[in-house]
């Protein structure tokens, strides 16, 4: 069992830990300290050793930060976590702050007098972050500092030490040597002689290696310097690399202890390409101190990694077929067992992982399963534990957002289902969420548009009823890599053009606090749109192709709200589910699927 249910944090520790941090502030002469949900790799998922925000505050969400002064402690979270944070932190010690409505710079300017000094760990923030805070904080100084949380965290867990494995070429689709040469040429084209790589998924993709350092993400915690010649200096824990992996990396990849990375930056030829959006400020500080000229630009691996090649696409299709069978078996089981009223949220999560394990191909889950019954469904990223576990009651709806890591692909799927009798109050919002999802899947658009240009398509059916959701509509997904992958996404702020080969989620939702949550999610692949009679041949159009094949709960649909085109799409989708998934199911599940996929 990959997912655990022990409660690793508690509000009861917050006040004492906050007092210890404030004592440390006074000792080093700082007026405030910033504690982000981040590690040196700026990842969304962090190891227990890097979970400083959770240790200090109790908040376990995947995004946010805390700013501690001598008399205030604000926990900044976005709309996904506004319910969750109030349940997880000591509200007498910490004050939740809506972010980005309230930004850290102006907040500091209001809380502290001019001349105050705010400390931060330069390995846990990008240059762009710190510059934005410093500009808005006016006459308050931001000061790079040793990490004050580490100074008081006496029982901090040891860093991860998982072995590195090779990612097979049949799933990678391109050798590491070819990737290194290709990206090296791009570095030269940009006018640099080398690039500093700080994102583990970029490095793991580039070198065709995988690891298990970070929960649910098959990456190797490492840094790298990629030269325009294709040679790489790889900074990681050498103990994780066996002889087979070292031999495959070859002589053009030099493995060095991770502790030597900062020193190595001082000796680089220039100019050096560095990504201001992802590289820790400490990297810039080391280069600046050594007088090394830098060129600010995006990590050169990000876009090539996002554009999946044919082998990666084939692997993702195979992974989704396998996962679709497991999910369908699970939904059949849930429909039968849930109506009897004896299940809990933990029972559901455990059963789902069990069905995936039956594939004999499961390497890990791609994130901790979100399983919210009733009011828990309104907590966008709710993770059940032993303290919060509740019964799954007939007459409620259940939101299950889950995914898997297989050797050939990564999955992410959400279904919201009725448990026993269908609650009428959920049918209209469910149908509107479904309509928004269908709108994205049916979309055609000219090349060059970004995710922000499509986001409103998913929200429009909800807007018609005065409803909305406080998260993006879709995120990029890696191929046997991270379930959340940049740079493209579908959101109001995404400016990255959508390109063929990118894989994104399509996941609108609606959340009624204290009552229920609804989210529906498929993964989709961008490709060339089929030609239409009379279309302008000069305007090349793109479209999505579906990867996820799992039925929707049609009992929750108000069919009268669907247009004819939406009904046709849904019926065609379910016919495809029957054709693709049906032959691989147990006989009883085949019968259940025939009913679940009946035309509406």
C-alpha cells in the first residue's frame, strides 16, 4: 500500500513551534522569516525532510507559505486550500491569508516598520519571487539567511536515498545522448555556453533516468550543468547510482557529489543560461559573486519534455487503457458496496489502490488519492487520514481524484459519483461541470493560442448559473514523470502556446462548502484537428484527443440541460469506453459497464 493514513501534522504543535521560531528570529536579529512550501528544487511535492511549512503550521497543501513576525503569523493559501487551511492550523496562532488577493510584499509593509529585516532561505525561493516581494515591501529589507526552521527542527527526517533506475528507451523514444545533443544545440542557439538545470523532472527526462526521492514523482533529486557540447555535470548522491546506470550514462555525464554544486557554479564559462522561474536565488547569488555572466531564459528541457514523442504517446495510451480497466472495476465495486453503507473514505482509497495493484504494473500512485465524501468533497485537495476519516453514506456524492505511475505512463483521473440514492441538489451543478469538460474536449482552435484562451470554455456553463471554481481547468502531465508538469496549462493566467504532443488535464469543478464537491477529469492529447469541408487551409487548427476511458455517472446528469451536441459527445464517449475497456473486464463488471454506458 503506497498511500498512508497516519496524521503527520496537528494544530496542537503550532503554537510551541511558532514560539521557538520567534525566539530564533530574535537571536539572529531578524524581524520576520518566510517559510515556503518548497524545497531547493521548487517542486510541488516535497519529501518529509523538506516539509517545513507543514511541520511549522500543520498545513499540508501543495502550495502556500507562512510569514512569521514577532506578533503575526500569516499562512498564505490560494482558493484550493481556503477550507483545508482552517481545519489544519491552530487559528489562535496562525492567520489564514487569501493569496494572491493579498500579496506578501504589501502584507509585510503593513505589518512591519520601515527598516525592518525579513529573512529567507535563498535555496527555497526563486529570484523572481524575492524581487517581487522586495519591490512591494517598500522600505523593508529582504535578507538571505540560514534556514531558521532547520535550526529548531530537532527531529527532522533524513533525506531520501532511493536508488536510480534507467527509463527504457522503448518508452523514452529517444536516447539520452540524442537529447543532450539536441538541447546542447538549443543552448548554443540562445547564445549561452551552458545551462544550469535545477528541475529534477527536466534532468530525469534528459538523462532517461528515474528515481523515488520525492513521493509519487519518479524523479532523481539532482542538479545539472548541461554544456552546449552535450556534456553534463550531474550533481546527486553517488550512492544512488549502480553500475548499470553509470554505464548507461556514459563518459559524457560526470557524476559529482550534490554538495559540490554551488562551488562548481563559480568556475563556469560564460554566459550561463539560468531559468528565473525555477532556479533558486542561491544559484544566481553564487554566479554573481563569482562574476559569471548569466543569460535569463527558460529551462531548455521544459518545452521538449512537454512535446511528447510517438513512443511516449503510445506508452501513455497503454497506461491509460490499463488504468481505465482498474478504474472501471473499482467503480463497479463502489456502486455495489457503497449503497450498503459500510464503507469509509479510507476503505475506498484502499480498494482503489488494490484494483490498480491487480494490474501487476503499478510502480506507485501519482499522488495521494483525493477521496472526499459529502462536505469533504468541497476541500479541493482533501487527503483523508485516520483523524478525518468518515463514513461514505448513501444519499451523498463522492469525489475521487487519483492516478498511477506505470513504467510506460502517468495517469490522473477524477470521477464524482452518487452513493446509492441520487441527491437532487447535486444534479444541476454536476451537469454544468460535465458540460464544461465536454466543451474543452470538443474545442478546436488556431495554432498559437494559449491555455488562457480556452479556460472560459470550461467555466461558461457554470457562469450561466452564477457558479465558478477557484483552480485552473487543466495542467500538463508528464510521460512516466510528474503528474503536474509545466509549462502549458489551461488557466486564466497561462500564456504558453498549446502545441501538438502536449498532454493536459481537463478538470472543471464546483464546490459547495459544507455540502459537497464535484470535479470531473480526463487527460487529453493535443494534435492536429481533422480537416473540415470549407475550412481555410491556411489556418491550421488544433484539437484534443482523449486518453482517459472511464464512464461518468449518468444518474447525476440532468439530461434536459445538455445540448444535442453534448449528448452526442457523451454517448460516443461511452461507446468508446465499452469498446476499449469492456473486453478486459470481469464478466460481472462487463454487465455493470453496459448499464453505465447506456445512451442518455
